[in-house]
């Protein structure tokens, strides 16, 4: 109650300060602040991925949100994916929690940020009312979290589908099963989610398949070397069914990791408000301790990822060419 009262008081005094610092988005501003080197592929769908952001505008959340708006303008972005830890420190209490305004609605307020936000739950979200984030889908015009795990299909200009599967990895992380603070995950059997994932992947005809979860399978961040169980439970399924990319957050940085002898790209976008140290590992293609986000441009032939920091600089780009998946169901059976 005390924490909620403090948050409410902060909201009551915030509007004058917000008005002073809120940019007026106009064509002139978008042109003046263009992100050099950021452009969509031809005939593509385009989206941004941001994670670990919900800090009431503190740290680097506001400058990252501003650059996200610029990027969505440049790419004519179709949607945003949130990789979880949407609200710090303890999620939200309800669909009416003041944090919805102070950490989300009033931060990502530019016109091009009013696109669907397809979101997953992070571990901090489980410290509050996780169901409230699902229920907010019925309140907001853009927040999309219909269930703890779900799928979305998007159609390329070629008519081919892109399949994105959104997971609740909190129920898959092995050490959460014994930690008291994550007791909300302990009553959930991970079996049905894994069975659902297998059905979605085995029956897919998608040109591109992406899987999104909060926790990385491999990381170049501070949690390197910790066994969270996903290498054993999740990685084999993604490899078997030819998933093109696994996208996560949790680590407060930006990463691209590639495991030897694997076509599956591992991307981490957890720099929505803070940055933590990274190191080069045996699988690291790119890792940077910077606030920011990733953008993706996908067409029938390629997927292009760009890492953008809070200053509006493209720090890294990677292009994946489309693979032949005709025999994907026969891989590693």
C-alpha cells in the first residue's frame, strides 16, 4: 500500500515535468533526427524489439523510447515486441495500477509507437499480478498479451506467413521451481506449453519462424554460465524444427549470439532502460552494454536485424538469408 501511494503521488506531480520534456513529434523532427543506416528491406514487415524497460522513465527509458519512436517512423513499423520485465520492481497490481501510465502509456507516447505491442512476461512481472498484464489487453488499444503463451502470424508481400511464437519462459527456468520469490510459477506445469510449442512448430508452413521468450538460452551478459534449464528443454525443439531466431531479454544489453554448427540466431534485447556489462564468449557475434533496442526487417528472402542505442546510432547489423526448410521436420529427430 505504501509503495502504491508513493507511486500515485509521483504521478500527480509528474505532468508538468513531463510536459516540459516531451518532444513534439513532427515531420521536421523525424527528418532532423533520422537514424543513419536504418532502412527497411524491400517488401518487408518491420518491427522493433525492446525489453526490460518499465522504470517509470528513469535511467535511460525516456531516451530509448524517443529513439524507438524515430525508428518506427523510419521503418514504418508494423508492431513492437516486448521481451518482458515490463514493470519494475514487482510487476503491476491490477489493470488500474498507476504504473501502466507512468511506465508505459506516458513514455511510449509518439504516434508511431501506437502500434500493437506483443508482449511476454518477465521474472519481475511475476512478482506482481501477472494475470493483470494479460487482462490489460482488453483495456489498451495496443497492449497485446492474450495469454501467457500464444502465437501471431503476419503475412509478407509475397503472401507467405511469418510465424512468431511468444513463450512464458518463467515456468521453464529450472531454479525458479525452488525459489520462494517465484512461487507463482511453481504451480504451473511446463509440459502443456512445451507440447503446444511442438505442435505449433511441427505444423508450420511459415517462411520465417521466430520464438520470443524473456530468458536467453545463451548469453554474453552477466548470467553467462548459469544453467537455467533452457539449453535442455527449449533449444532442442527450436533446432529440430528449423526455427530461424530466438529473441529474448532479461540481460540488460543488446546481443547476437550464434552457436557453432547451428543456423538458429539468438538475439537479446534487454536494454530498454539500463545497461550491464557483457563479455565476448565463444558464441558471441555482437554484445554491447548499452541501452537500446533491436529492429527487424523481414521479407521473402532475408531477415535484417539492427541494434540501435539510446543516442540513435546503429551499432550493429546482421542479415540472415532465408533457409530451405523443406525437410525441417527430419532434422535432429
